[in-house]
C-alpha cells in the first residue's frame, strides 16, 4: 500500500508554497476522494421562494406599465388583449423555467442553461450583456421609480426635485446591497415582508375597481375598441411594457442551489400542470 501525499493548507483555503493540488474537479461535478466540495447553504425555503417570485413580479413595473400599454394600443379592448398575450407568454416561460430548475440544479439562471446547452462562448456573451446592459438598465428604472414614489407624499403640491430622487435612489440601492451582503436569511425575511406589502397595495387597487364594476360602472368597456387605432410602432412598445410588468418569474432560478428541495419550490410555478398531484 502507498500513502497519499499530505498537502498542507493555510486557513484561508489556499495552499502553502511548494504544494500542488492532485487534480482539478472533473467535468461531471464529482470531486476526487479526499477533497471537499464548496456548497451554498440552503437558506431559501418554499415560502421565501414564493416571496422572491411574487415580490419580484409585483414591483415598479405594474405601476408604470399600464399607462404605456394604454397609450400605445389606443383603446381599452386592445390593451386588454396585449395584457392577456403578455400573461400567457410569461406563463409559458415560468413553466419552462420550473422544468429547467428541477432538471439542472445549478444557480445562475440564463447563464447556466446557455452554458449547458450551447457552450461557454454564448454563455459568456450572455452574462456580459446581462451585467453591462440589461441588469443596470432594469435596476436604474426600478430604483428611480422607488425614489419617486418614496418622495411623492412629501411633494404633493409641487414637482419633486430630480436631485432628491437620485439621492433617495442611491440610498435605497446601497441599503439593498449591504443587506444582501450581510445575511441571506435577513434579506429573505424582508423580501417576505415587502411581498405582503405589495399584495396589500395591489388589493387596495383591485378591490375598489371590482366593486365599481359590480355597481355597474362599465362605461369604459362599451365600444372598448373605439378610439385611436394602434400603430405598427405602438403595438411592440405596448407589448414590451406588458412583458416588463410580468418580468420576474425567472429570478428564483438564479439561486437554485440555495433552495431547499427545489423540486417542491419550482413545482409551485407550474402546479396547474399537475392537477390531482400533491406538491
């Protein structure tokens, strides 16, 4: 029998000079015997996963997008068709990602799936486009909307200064960054709290609207397609506004490795496909 060479390590996980790792991790993900695998802590429960999805979908988009959809469609009826089409397309996307989340149990979302299917080059391009263009632009829109809505009660009778909006936006971004860096558990708890707040805000809007419909206030639905005809350039913009409002159904797949029992959590997104089965 031969003894394996002893490799000395230092506390921060590196290796002392003159020592070399025996081998790199295998492509299949199986580590050689005697080597430890770094794993993410599974801190996201089913409730926290639901709050991430709902809390991300119900964001600034639902309060910003309706105006853009109605302006670019030109009529109430066409705007409802656009909202329905965007909802169906988002539903299909959520079903696909629920299946991917249970099949490929790796964090990373879009990047991971493109890497697994098409290879490293398309995945590298996709993640850089996400980091340099998509994510900063989306974060800027959401953050500026937060700053404007936060200051709205204090500037009821006058215009909100742009500098004040930018300062509140910077403070909000910094607070979110610090919170997510300090503790996953605390950020998840706050996510749950904010999700309930958003649901309450949506109910405050929906319930009075339904009550008005019950009372017979349906004049806006008579001749719903009358008005300005939708232009060829307007419909894509309306569709984009609608998709932005529904965006967020894919965010749980970015932290799949931190989800407890991902099959149960992601199955909730496509539960209607499993009628009669228990989650």
